[in-house]
DNA sequence: TTGGGTCAAGGAGTC
DNA sequence: GACTCCTTGACCCAA
């Protein structure tokens, strides 16, 4: 069985789990708390909508608790928002919607700079703490391997050594290939050293295949999920022809979907659809999703 | 009122 | 060495 999902927001409802504010305004606690309540409330709305439309995956916005890992965050968010997070987590579990989060390009545990490593670990621990607070054991923390620093082998080794003691984070962590540096083969090898799963992103793989065809890449990454006992996860996106390599298009191109389906060859997978059209991009893939009347959000 | 530029953070690539 | 891109929404400022 194939399950589909989309990231951070739903254009149809509309609803977003990614509201944020400027760092300069972080001191306004009432505003911050209200914004977080809006994010978690929209998360519940999206979860219910997903279940009604047979959508089994959703990626929460990294700003669910904005600046949670920043030193200037002024209160204990686990205590203040613990109840609403637990409620959303229990709703996700009861509806059978699997959740994930995906920290951005600034998170580099393999960096040679200690301050970058420290900040990265704070952000990763924040995501693990969110999953813990929500009580969702099948949550997925998706991360790229980061920079190469002119020596991939040394960088991968640093990444492994940094992450090895982070047992709370490793329960959720999965490593994804990228479009320029780390191939599926390299990511799978690094993930294996940490005993965690690997994610193949089809667009990144097409741009940075490392000599592997997509079916071979899937042969490497899909079985890495067996040890955790979770369904294998992967990403699909299509190139925006007007932008630089790796930029996501509004929808998934039919040929990209066909290539993935053929490569899967009947195997089960949870597929995160990374497209500007969010849940609208699932419609041509066969999802039972209502169409936006106007596509004013279209890039 | 709108539209454009900037905002916590990293790294790689281009010029 | 300066600038750009990767994402999204907030927010400031100029027109």
C-alpha cells in the first residue's frame, strides 16, 4: 500500500503549522503563546481533514514552536504547551496519521565548527522533545547530512560521532540524500553506522545519483526501515523548470510519478510529496482531495 | 493598501 | 570577497 502526505500547511482549508515571528518580537510572550496555540490548533484541523480524505502522512512546520531551541526563548514550552501537544499527538495516533518534521539547512551536526554543532543539537533535541510530548513513537525527524567541508569521509565520521550519544534523537532520526553532495548510497551507509533509517528523495537522486538507478537506490534505503519496524518513507518532488536545480514545482510531473511507481514495483511506502501545491499536488496521484476553486497560490 | 526587502542560523557555487 | 540559492510567514518601509 502507498500512503501519501504533504508538508507544513493545507491550502484548501486553509491551515498552517508554520506561523512564526521575528526574533526581535520573541519577548512578547502572550503573542508567542497565541501563535503556538494557532499552530497546534491548525495541526488538529489538518489531522482531521487528512483522515477524512485518507491522507496518512503530514509534516509539521519547523516553526510549530518558533525559536524553541534559541537561547532567547523565555519559558518552558513543554510545560506550557504540553497538554495541547499531547492532545494533537493522541489525535494523530487515533486517526492513523503519521507525523514528521524536517529541520532546514542550518542544522549541521557534522560541521567542524563547535558552535554550529551545538546549535544543531539543540534544534534536533527540540524536535525529539516535540515527538515525546506528543507521544508519537513513529514520528520521523528528517535531516540532511549537511556540508562536505572538502572531505566527505571526515565529515560523515564527525556526523556519526556527534550523533552517536544522542539516543533520544536517534529514536526518530532518518537521513535524506541531497541534490548536490550526499548520495543515497552515502546517506544509507552513514545511517547504518548509527542504526537509523535512510530516505531517498527522488528529485535529489535524479540530480545526484552517485551511479545508482532509482530502483537500486530504493533497494538500499527501503530496507533500512526494517530495524525500527516502521513503514519505509521516501520523498518525491518535481523540478521547477524556471528555477535552479532542486527547486520544487507546484505539482508532481506525471513522468516522475511513473518512474517512482515503476521503481517501487509494488513495494509499500509512505511517500511525502514535496510540492508548492501542498495537498493539491496529491490529486493527480490519485488522492481523494477537493480541488481549490482558484489556484492563486500557484507559483 | 500594496508590494518589495529582510529576517536566527550554513554551506556551496558562481562571478 | 560579494552575492545567490535552498523555505515560509512576519513585519517593516516606501510608494
